[in-house]
C-alpha cells in the first residue's frame, strides 16, 4: 500500500510538472493585468523546439532553454498584438493558439520530412527528474518575489491599480511587457518538459489542452503561487489516476471504455471550476 501511494504521488508530481510551469507563467502575466489564454500554443512550440534541439545537440538542458526561448518569442508576438496594438486579448490568444497548432508540423516537414512526431530522443539524453525539482521550487520563489521584491510589487500594482503605479513614475507598459515575456518563457519550459521529460519526442498537439488546464489551476489557486501549485498537483493526480484506471471492469457494467477514463482530468477540471472555486477574484485591471 505504501509503495502504491508513493507511486501515485511520484506520478502525480511528474504529470503536474508541465502544468506548474505553464500556470506560473500565466500567473505572472495575469497578475500584471494581461489575460493569457495562449499558454497552450506557447507550450506547443516550446515542446517542439526542445525536442529538436535535444535530438540534434544531445543536451536536454539546451533543449529546455530552447523550449523556453521559443515560448518567449511567441509571447513577444502576442505582447506586440495586445499591448501596443491593443487587440482583444481573448481573440489574440485564440489566434496565437491556432498559429501554434500549425507551426510545428510545418517546421517538422522542413527539418525531418514528416508532419507528425520528431525523431525519438535516446533515454540518456532525456531528463530523469530535474524538471520536477525546478517546478516544485518555482512557486515558492515566485511567492517570495511577489511579496518581498520591488518588481513583485510593481507586478501586482500593474494588475490591480495601474493608475497608481503610473503616478509613482513606473512605466506600466514595461512591467506588462516583462510579465508577458516571462509567461511565454515558463510556458515554453512546460512544453519542453512534455517532450524531453515525460515523452521521448514531440508529437502533434501533444499538449492536449494542458495550457487550458493550467489556466484552470491558476483560477482555482486564486492567482497565488503556492495554492496554484497545489491545484496543479491535484490535476496531476487526476491524470495519474486515469492512466491506472484504464481497462478497469465494474460490477454489472463490465469493462469501462478507455475513452471514458481518458476524459477524467477534463471532467475534474470542469467540476472543480464549476463547484469549488468559490469567491475567486481576478486582478481588478485584468484585460483592461
């Protein structure tokens, strides 16, 4: 029993790792007042870039950096659309996601003459556990940064009282630009942890909605780092359970179709958001 619980806990932490990175990126962005539903797309391009660099250079660390950098580049494009051009942030985020769905298959065709998965990465060139450690430490560092550093206070004021921040002589647009770029970098790390940690390559649309689940975790955690971490671990637990429940047979009903088991994390997401969020309050200037 103890070994079973340890196995479940370990699997939950592994599966929650991409969510934690993406949720922390979304938290930084939304605390600055900018909605970011483009996390899914930023994760996707990060996963592709990390797989390509790790396969070609045989270094998961370089792959991780490449994943983060690619997410940052896509975030820069998103930031240019929503900050100087003042496009609707929901529409722009949707457009970024659509772009990211098509970009990796095109690049894979150019690089490897395929439109599906990239070549498999050897086990020795993949991460064993490092992304878990980074992902678990990140929310604590972020919580301390938000509370005790000047940059953290600027970030919070940009999302709550941008006029007061501007009156203090701080450029609100610069704060929001930094937040958008950081969100892309961390979302890219989340994607990278999918392709070079949980998997052995990039596969088409491999994020499978994890960017949106990260947003759900962010809302469930009420835009606070440590509660958001707990929410990500909860969703990781749901994902781990669906893997272990596949093939289960229920009395009188027989074998449960695997498709019903696979939707468990998404059902949990909807149920939690609909019934257990409570009085979550978004930053006052979010989307304004």
